C-alpha cells in the first residue's frame, strides 16, 4: 500500500503510526487507511504505477496455489529436495 499510494516503502512507517498499526499487521481487503499529502514521497512512482495498473503485493494469501511457492526456502529434504 505504501509503494502504491505514496511511491516509496518508507511511507509505511508514517502510515502505520497514523493508523495505529504495526508494520507487520495484515490489512483486510477494503480496509481504509488515512494518509496526508506529505506521505506521498515519490509522485512519479505513484503516477507510473497507476498509469500501468500495477498494484504491488507483498503478502501471500491462502488462496494462492501451493505451486507458486518454489525455491530452496520452500523445499524439504526427502520430499522435494534430493541430496545425492
């Protein structure tokens, strides 16, 4: 949300404080957050993301298929990681 609406991740700190949230709190779909014009750090980034319809996401949801979780961080020895 901070990157999409304010253009930089640094805005997450002021957004969290202003809305009584922790940086690690999950947001609910449709949750409204208060912010002021001073929170918009990089207006060109906001404009570019809006023009291209890009909405960055940083959280995984339970609705995402497990097949998207790949790589060494999601492998288990003897299951999908083979030691030869």
